[in-house]
């Protein structure tokens, strides 16, 4: 009887949904909103905000940001429960992009407490790769009902969206477009977004990137813009400040695990890291960073257990300038995930120690002028008075003058810009 609220004979039903959209369109959050609106119109009570839960950014079948959603229904009778479930399933079937071979919707209904086992499963879905079999077994064990469309892979995310604990959380207000405008340029006034940011940052964040608005997606999906922030009130206030010249069909505030660093696991050694997982790891820079084709900046991080190649890819823009100035011996805490090539994709770094760098200058002549090389292994000659130092210049700095080079970067945190930030990655402003 744990599915019934004993005080009032109400039925608490958690609804989880995932894998309903495709790269060519639609969005699971939008389908969730349409369903919630219909449920409300039918007289069913939706309790609290819907939740948008981001899962492992390296999950193999993700369409974009690997998001799943859940919401809670509070229903009065078994008949209501049955009717609501049938309505939801029918709507998912109608609205999901079933014709896309990669879309495999999965729905979960769960009546009862969110147990530690469900929470643990959610953590694993955010941090590792889980199998559909694992999700199905757990659903059976806890008595959650699953509904699979096609392969039904979405049940992995749906169950995690229901189970995910939110000790830290943020909000996102999603504004949706009139379907007639899908695929066209979004008509959002950039000046109003700048103004909104001036008035609401840091209660809202990631609105602007390098002077440009960052709240509009670039995909043909139903989302007009998304405003992320610390509280419901903050994102609602910000939404009122954004001016658009196209209709907003609807908007809704989601409670989310976005920007909480929930995906990151602390490890003590580089050798403990695995592919397709995200970490916080300490290490020392092994060799000078190199810029490779495409503008990506690569360096090697080492510790006693091993080493890992780290990358600040081209989309991380100005962040690469910091990474380029790292030097052997610098000590860092790196936050990031290991992708399919085994490279640690850096989200942010904390520089804890900067090594001292030296440059070696030709010796100064007694006359005060800096000497010039007299040729390979031929010592130095003063261009002013002609004095000479014979022999090969030793590298120990006894003849050459050793001078400390000013480091171009300082100790502390550095992060990628909003446009390159993972949904789960916590911006420094939230620290
Ligand atoms: P959008 O962000 O537009 O909603 P998406 O990026 O969330 O799209 P989905 O279409 O939901 O992508 O596809 C992701 C698929 O991967 C889902 O079927 C989900 O159940 C599954 N999945 C999510 N996390 C994991 C994980 N950790 N391990 C294995 N599968 C996962």
C-alpha cells in the first residue's frame, strides 16, 4: 500500500519519459509540457514543477544534451490513475518522433517512495553507462511500470529522472515556439537579453557569451529560448525582460540538475579514470601544451599512477589561451570527461601551483651591451666594443644569463565559456 498517501487516500504517481525526440526536431521537455497541460485540462493534479534531469554526457545514444524528464501526479482514485496513464501513453505515441530509427521512447510510472536504490541508479546513469536490462530489472524490483515504444531505450533515462536526488538544483525556464516557426531563425531581441542579464545575473547565468546572447538553441527544435538560474523567481523575472518578435506558444519552469557538477567523480589517481565518465583529478603538466589542427590545445597531465592527454577543444574559445600558457611542472585540478579517444575533455581547471620558468639570454659585455653569438660553438662577441667570450656556451647559465619569465596566467579557477559548457557543468559563479 505504499502507493497510496495514507493521510488522504491519494495516489502519488511519478511519471518519467525519455528518448522521444530526434535531431531533426521535437524535444522531450516540450512533449512533457503538452502532456502536463492536457492532464491539467482533464482535471488531474500535477504536483510541483516538472524535472529536467541531465544524464551522462557520454551516453552512446544521446540525441543532444542527454536530458530526461519526470513529473508527479497526485490522483484521487484508481480509475483516475488508469485514465491518466492511458492518456499519457497515447500522447507519447502521437507526439514522439517514432519515424526516426534512433528514437526509442520509454515511459516509467512509479507509485511509492523514492528509495536509495532508485537514487543510486540515477547517480550511476549520470556518471556511468548503464544497460537497458539493468533499468528493466530495477523497475521490476521496485514495482515501477515500464512502457516501451520500439526498442524502448528511453526507460533508462525515465527511471533515472524519477530517482534523481536533487540536493543541489537549478531552474530552467523554457519558452516554446509556435510550431509554424519551427526551423526558422529565432526572433529574440539581443539587446533585451543583454539588459536581462545586467538585471538578473548571477541569479540567472549563461545568458551571454562574449557579448552574444546564449539563451537560444541552434537546432530546429520547439525551444525558443531557455533561461537558467538559481530560483524559479529569478528565471521568471528574467523571462519578463526578454523581448521577442515571434509568438511564444507557452513556457514552463523545470527543476533541474543542470550546472551542479553531479556528473563529476573525484579520483585519487589518473589511472582510476575510465572512458565515458567524468572526473575531478589532480596532476602535473608534463610537457608544453601544443596547438593541433583545428585549433584544439592539447597537453599531458601526469601523476605517479600514469598520464592522460587533456584537450581544450576549439569551441572552448578563450579558455584555450589559458591552457596554452600552462607549462611543465604546473599543478592542476582538472574537471572533465573522458571521450571516445581516451582524451580528457576539459571543462574547467584549478591551477594550484605555477612552476618557475626561465629564459636564457646571451651574456652582457663589460661595456654594457648584450653580446651576440659568434656562431655555433664559437662563443659570443660584443657588437659595440668587439670583446669576445670564446668556447661553446654552457647551458648551466654561468655564461648565459638566466632570467625568470613572467607567467601569463595566475593560480585559480578557469572555465570554458557558456557556449561550450556541458549542461551538468557548474559555472564558477555558482561556487
Ligand atoms: P534531448 O536532450 O534533445 O532530449 P537526448 O540527448 O536526451 O535528447 P535521447 O533521445 O533522450 O537524447 O537519447 C538518450 C538515450 O540514452 C535514451 O534512450 C536514454 O535512456 C539513454 N541513456 C541516458 N543515459 C544513459 C546512460 N548513462 N547509459 C546508457 N544509456 C543512457
